[in-house]
C-alpha cells in the first residue's frame, strides 16, 4: 500500500475534534514564543541572569526552532505525521516540566532550546496533518482558519496568559502550564489521528542533507540573533558565520546529488509556496516582532506590571482571531493575493497609526485604532499565507512544504527583530524613557515601511499574474 493511498479522506466530512487538537498544538507553539516576554524580569531576578544573557530565554527558542524546521518537515513526511506529533508534544511536556523546576540560567536555556526542537517537529506535523486530513478547498481552508486563529492569536494571547500566570503564581508557572496540555495532546493525537502508513522504502531520508541544513540554519539564526547586540566582529559571530556558510554550501552540494533531496527543487515551481515563503519571512520580521516593542513600551515606559501588560494584549488576540476567521470566505470571494495585499496594507497603516499614540502619557485608548488595524491585517495575512503554502502540494510533500514556509517565518523573525532593535538604537537596559520612546517609534516606522513595501510587491505580482 502506498503512502498516498493511505492518506485519510476526512475532507468530505465535518471538521470534528481533530482540528481542535491541531489548533491547540499550534497554540502551544505560539504561546511558547511570547509567553515568556512579560516573565523576563522575574526570571532574571529569580535565576540570577545577567542583562546580557536574559535575551537568550527568548532567543534560544527562536534559534533551535528556526534551525530544525526543515528536518521536522521531512521527518513528518517520511517517518510519520502522527508519530512526529506525539514525539513533539512529549518533548514539550518533558522540557516544560524541567523548565518549571529550573534553578540555574544554564538549565533554563537548555529547556528553551529543547522546546524549540519540539516546536520544529510539531509545527510541520500539525500543518501537514491538516493538509492531508482535509481536502483542498473550502473545507481545508476552514480548518486552516481555526488552526491559524490559534497560531496568530497565540502571539498576543501569550503575553496575556504570561501576565496572569506570573502575577498569580510566579515565573515557573509559564513553563508548568504546558505540561498537562502537552501530555493531553500527545494522548489525543495518538487516539484521533490515523496510524502512519508503512514507510515507503523507495524514498530516502537524506540524513546528510538534513544534518547539514540543520547545522547551517541553526548557526545562521544564532548569528542574526547574537551579532547585532554583541558585535559582528566578535569571535562567536565570525565562527558562526564561517561554519554556518560551510554547512549551507555543503547542503547545496548534497542536494544536487541526492536521489531524494531534503528540499526538492520542484516545490519552488509552485507559485503559492514561493509567495507564502516570502510573506512568511515578512510576517516574522514585522507582526511577530511587534509584541516585543509593545511589551517594552507597556512595562519600561508606562510602568505596567506583568498582569496589566498581559491584559493590554487581550484585544489584539481577539481581533487577530477574528481576522483569521474572515480569511477563508475572503479568499473565496477576493482571491489569495488580494487578501495578502489587504492584510499587509492594513498592518502598514496600523503600525504607522501607533507612532503618535506611543507616548509617555498617552492612554491605551489612543493605541486602539492602530492595534485593531494591525491585528486584522495579521489575522488575515496569516491564514492566507498558509492556505497558499499548502495549495497544489502533493500529500507526500506537505511536511517539507510547511517546513520551508515556517523556516522562512522563523528566520524572518530573527532577522527582523535584530534589525529593528538595531534601528531602535535608544533601546537598552539603562535607557531613559525618552530614549526608549524614540527607539520604539523608529522601529514602528521601519516596520510600517516594510509592510507597505510587501503589500506593494504582492500587488505587482497579482497584476503580473492576471495580465
């Protein structure tokens, strides 16, 4: 029996419980990216982090997730989607338990790296399970909208949940909350999803390519996170750049000769995947970076505690969820590219509207027009890009296709945040409120320009393809 023949045909029935489980898994991935933001001050004080090292509580997760996504995507295709789903959620549960009990900075950073590996296995597994469980078209689009609401909303909801947990139970709770959820997902995944078909022995895993890509991408993402703050000429930066480049060149050479390459060149003939990959990079660089600057504004400029800061992200989370749900009918009515253009344009206008509202004595109400526009744009663009990434891709390549797009998302996020922090030169642990405000406004201006440029490029592509 071939792998293709064994694919489920649930696209002809109602979405059911599987999509809820997959959406919850995506929520866990997004939450683990943002939930620690508001907990950073207490984590630093509780474990004795230096100001220099505290950023790695976030960065360790980003680096390992970005580096291992291609490996995770191909593993889902060749080793089994359900198997990878269960393994990844088990990794989340175990690492989160250790994180909640951590007594030293080194242990917590190792935990964050392990959570990143879990995310790199779980993200492509969940997306490929949706793409192979539900038939392409309106049913799959509805499933992706629910999954997308959990993912995009989690970037905002993580700050809210983190604030509530830190306020009531202390920083370990932001890790321990994952344990029962991840264990439940592992059990439900094992029960709900069809057993993985026998592995097609005619397809090879391309272990050498996977190792080279993972090592190269991990070092490149590390460089992009480390060098802007510490210096591009530091020995660690130079070593990461040199060794990372060697691994990526080696990866390219391996792929040219591999009979079943990790990243098949044929996938880049799919316009939807190419568009999704580009938009994912821009999304990570802009929308995913915004919570960092808003959290900095709420806590360092306005003096809000973790709980109040978390509450400030409640409305964005709700509006983002609404935007994702509007995605499928909007795609059906206006088309994929129009929705992407509209989402990016709304984000650009909303970010620009935030600039005058970000002030030392401004009210939260003055931020709302910008926040609502950004959140609607974020939700609609998020759903559209994943619909585009899955469209026209064969079932046996869904994992690696999602891995390509999600790698672009993570690398874009690392590059974008590094560049935005560098542009906002007044941001630092000892910065005055005035310097912080100037830096945040500069970052918002750059972010708005990038989104506007992305919308303009997508509009030109739409016109070129329709002519």
